[in-house]
C-alpha cells in the first residue's frame, strides 16, 4: 500500500462487527476511516459525498442490499475501490459482486486472517477472494501478499503422537447459566471417562457449578484433579496472560496453551488419550464488545486442534451473541479445517 493516507468508508449494519473492521484497519496507520454507516442507501449517499479510496461493504444491509448499493456506488463514485465483506459464501453471490466491479470478497468468518491482505490487494488493483471460496475458481491474492500481512506464528511442539487422533472444534450457544453448566458437564464427563485430560477456562461461578455437578454425576473429581487430568482456570486470569492492547497475542497464546497442554497430556494414560479444552473466552470478549478479539481467539483455537489433535468446546451466551448471523460466523470458524 502507498504510504500516503487511504480514505476508507466502512459499511455494516451490525455495530460490533463494524467496530471489528475499524479496529483491524486501524492496525495500518495509512488507512484513515472517514465514515461508518449501517444502511445501504446511506452508504450510496456517503460514497458520493466523500469519494473514498476504499469502501468495505456488507451485503445484508437494510433499505438497500450491498449488491445494489455497490452498483449505484460504481456510478456515483467510480474511483472508489470496493471490498465486499459478507457472511454469504454462495458462488453466484460472489460472482455477482465481482461482476459489478467489486475487487475483493471476504467471508466474514475469515475476516480476522484475511481482511488486511484483501485491503492490500484491492488497493493495488488486484482481485482478492476468500481462501474458502477458491475452489469455485475465483482469483486469489498472491501467497506473498497473504504471508506478509497475515503471518501466523509457529506453534510450539509437543512430542509427536504415534496414532491419528480425531480432532474437533465446536461452538455451543447457551440460553442461561444452567444450560451452560449442563453442556460443559457432558463434554467434561465424556472426556474424563475416556481417560483424557480436560482443561476448563470459565468464570468462577461456572467453575464451582461444574465441579459440584460433575461430582453429583458420580465423577471422581478428587482423583481427576490429583492426577492432573482436570485443570480449572479462571477465564479473566487466563485472558490476561495472552491479551495485549485488547487483542490476543499469538505468541503468548500458544506459549500459554503449550504450558497447559504438555503436563495434561503426560497425565493421561495410553497413546490414544488426548487433552480436551472447554472454555468461554470468546463469549466474555464478545460480551465486552471486543468482537474482533473473540473471532481471533476462535481462529487460534482452530490452530490448536490441528497441531495437537485435540477436542475444543467453546461456549457462548445467547445474551451477548443473539443474531443468527453472528452465530453462523462462530460456527463457520470452528468448523474450518
């Protein structure tokens, strides 16, 4: 990107995700946010008024959808480059967006890792399409661009396993505390009975309720704790170990994870035993209005499942994540290989 200021208009009707976009773009000092709107017609008016260099545009907008808004913007602000960011991943929708003149298309679930790379490509006049859509034959940003802007830290290594281990990263949404405790209890009980170790990252109240419920279910929690197969951590304390300037630091995240996983793995019996993690870090961050940080934590958890062959359950409260679009974002992230 040029070192001179790049004027950006951000269009998304959901305020937390709009904050996430602005926060991510703010990591590049040359990107200047000149406007934020949450309505399709307002996006057209602001584009004509401001003539921004770049417009980050959602599709699911009130009064006028993003595709039609982009079509009008192309006529009223022809020099503005358009980057679509949407939950929609259907090939025909992506094709329509690119056909009308948008240079980039990022699926929201991939925004944490792809947004800056997409912005760089679009500002250079190149087409960028989310990696998850590459199978449809769309052009993609170069590997060099993606590597430069979205470098992933190397993961710490544990001793290699001799067997292929099933891994999963799931998200569950809970209506209240009782549902949360019940859902986590089932996950923990099944893991412990399989001979695995479990790391729990939750609020103090949830941790106490989990321990009492597991004991009521007949699980020998004293033995599990003494054996090092049940590790219970406070979510606020854990977040403080890897959050820097309100964002998760990958190096610290993986160092903390490695320090917890290694001894837990040694406490299990048998080659096929593994470590499971359940926690509510993303839920706490989302409730605090830190949508970008919550998404990044889920993406980091994806990398843990790949590296260590483990199962991870992330619990989110429906009181903080209430829109169906938000739920789908987390489900997509957690199911991504």
